[in-house]
C-alpha cells in the first residue's frame, strides 16, 4: 500500500527529517467522475488532503472527458465538433486542449529518451499556414527510418513565396523567415536521440547539408531529388515505385489525415502557431506509443 505524506509539511521540511504521520479522515465522492476519494489528516499541521491532491488533474472539472477529447483531437476532429460531441462548451475544450497537449508533449519527449538511439534519420519540412496562406508556417520534422518513429518537430514562421509573396507583403507587411532557427532547435533536440555517426536522409534543399554538419559532424548525409506527389496521401506520398524517404512522407501524410488543421483545403486553420505545436504533440505521442507499435 502506498504511503502518503502531507504536501504542506513535506515542502517545508528538509529531506533528512522524517515525514509527519497522517491518518485516514473519511472519504468523499468526487463530483466530476463519481469516484470515492480517500481523505487524510496530518497529525502535525492538522490540515486535510486526499489522494487526488497528487494527481495531475487536481482541481479540474469534467476530467471524465479528457480521454474522449484526446481521442477526438488525434483523429481529425475539430475543437468545435469535439465540444458538440462531448456536450461541453468550446471554452472547456480549449482549456482541456492546452492541458492535454502539454502533458502529451512531456510524455512524448520522455518516452523518446527511453528508446534506443536512431541510426537512420529522415527529415524535411512540412508546410502549412496560420489564418491565411499569406502567413505560411514551416514544421521541421525528423523521423526514424523504417520504424516511422517521430523523433522531433518544431513549428516556425516563414515568409510567403511564389505568387503570394507580393500579396502578403502588401497586406501584412514583411514577415521574418525563422526556418533556420526552427531547424537548429530541431537538431538540438535530436542530439540525445540519434547516434553521432548516424545516416541522415533528406531532399536536395541547399540549407540541409550545413545543418547536418553543424550538429552531427560525424554523420553521413544523403540527399534525393524531390518527386511528384501522388493523388493519395494528401499529396505527401510520392508517385514513384520506390520512395527513399517513404517513412518521412508517410508520416507527413498521417499528420495531414489526423490533425484537422493540417488537412489540405481545410477551414480549421491555425490561429496561434504555438497551439499547432501542442496539437502535433497530441498526435505524435499517440503515433509513437500505439500506431507504429501495433503495425
């Protein structure tokens, strides 16, 4: 049986001193999920606490919808439709979305550190936008080859290009391109997850070789010419017999299929780039822990 200590006294006492005794002081029925929770009383400060005090969802209402909302958000369902399906307000869904996203991001990073270091890594940038195509975003992404394990990702803004460049400049002014900074942050995250002499694969972006040499000087970097997108896979899968970057492109297609704000021609657009990163974390943790494990 687990022994509980008073959280108030534990903070004020040094580690060398013994914890004060606590005794059972009844129980109560939690309103959010109707579970009975054991209550305790500290014999030193005489304050009450319960087993729920140590839970990450402490003081959270409607905790019973957390698992259901997590499943909807990683299955291509929008926040508005999730609120309808769960019969809660949109404000509740947004608050839960932020809470769950930070928890999933932490678990995603911790679980990646426990796994063996990757030997072959495929990386590239997935492009999307915030609010309008005149405000594009870049998502640098790294995937372990063959296993399709997501090693890391970043979200950063980029300047509009092509025919939209003049329109974006006139309508929204100059937009700083932070893709180099985003790639640098991604490679820093990869250092404890990838072997120093690993093999990196990417397309022929002229900036990629310098990024690999800077963070992995002993690694081998192989580049491949970009291929035409196939009809299936949201345009991410390539129309070739053998795709050397299949693990990466398949994962990008899964991103677009399961994260509603990344679906092509969607009206569920990102308004805040940081929340796109949170949404990706919710899916990425599920992708690593359940999807690729069962395949």
